[in-house]
C-alpha cells in the first residue's frame, strides 16, 4: 500500500481541496483552528482540477474555503523557505481581507480571514509545532479584532508516531507529514481521516494523476537540491576566503618575526632610531626588544 506525498501541491489539493473533500477539510480545520465555535459548513473555492495544476511552477499551493459564518480560510503548504516568506503570508492575508469590498461597500461587510500555513521547515524559536498570531494590545494583550489570524504548523517539530497521537489534530498532522512513508494503514476511528487516506491511496489514481504526482515530486526535489547546492557552494567559498586570509596573516606575521630577528642582531651596533628606520619598525618596538 502506498500513499501520496502530502507535501506536494498536487496531493495536498487533491485530498483537501477537491469537490468531495468538504468533510475532510471541515474535520481538519475544526481540529487545527482554535475558533470559538466549531465550523458547521464550508464551501471550497476553486476546487482541485488536474489540468489547472499541470502548469504550476511553485512549491506552494493554497486551498481556499468560505465558512458558514462568512469567514475566509486560506490553507497553504510550503515546502521551501525563501526571503520574504513571512511578509508574503501577511501580505496575501491582508490582500484577501481587503479584496472582499468593492468601491463604495461598507466596512461592516468585511469577514475575518484566517491563513493556515503548513511548512516543512522551522520558522520560530519555540518547541511548539503550532503558532497562532493575532492583533493584540502591546501591554495587556487584549484583542483588537479577530479579523486577521495567522496560524503556522511547522512539520519538523512534530515527531510523534501515530500510536502516540492523542488528539485528532495530531493525527491530521501525522498524516500530512508521514503519508508518503506509511506502508501499513494505521488503525483509524475517525471517518474523515479514513477517507483522506483513501483519497491519498495511489492505487485509486489514474495514470495521468500518477505522472503528475511524480513530476511534482521531481520538481520539488530539484528545487530543494538547488538550495542545498547554493548553501554548500557558499560554505566552500567561505572556507576558501578563510584560508586566503590565514595565509596573508601568516605572511604578515612572518615578515614581522623576520624584522624582529634582524633588529635583535643590531641592538649592539646601532641605536633604536636607526634600527627602526632601516628595518621598518616602530621605535617603541625596538626599545622593547632592547
């Protein structure tokens, strides 16, 4: 038994963003978003479509949903970190918030926007795998409004085995992080999690879908390899610069030692000022030798 790599755009959107994925997404969001009330219903915007994904050239994908209370949720899977990533998340969230209104619309028509970002790298200096950010007052931490919320899930920080997962949230995170490496289907009691495994089972995919998945995995591997190569070349270049600096410093020190050796031999013949002038040393240095 083999399952899709949920860290690819194709697999993630197929499982969580398809027309038949509403129950799966509903369960996942209720488990991971700490809302005051459970989500009762949602509508997936722009559901998964194979031809639309074929032209994608990014390592990120988003699934957008509108909840029954009008709130907007943007779920994104990001494999590789890049400069400005955190700013991009904030910008996209603010843009989706602002784009709800047409010219002349009242601000009271604005609905909250939640950005749920799942990353395959470490972002924050904390042991928690999930972080939630909102607009808060600086001293007493009172909320300004709940209209903007950023939720981050860092997969590298989640290290539980499936049997050790206690909550449905932990089981969902385990599924996203480890589906590709699971050989034997774990014992599942949640019907939506079971359905997610069924959708992710490669045995149910067409030849076209399997080829697309392989291309996406290959593309991500190439992107990751390019980043690692750049880092490796940077380290090697840094080592080379360090060696050159060391050699230059050695040459300088060697010349100084040579000058001091000559100066010592002249101490009984010439005065300090003459030795310093002839050899190129400070008078104080020659005085110190004497």
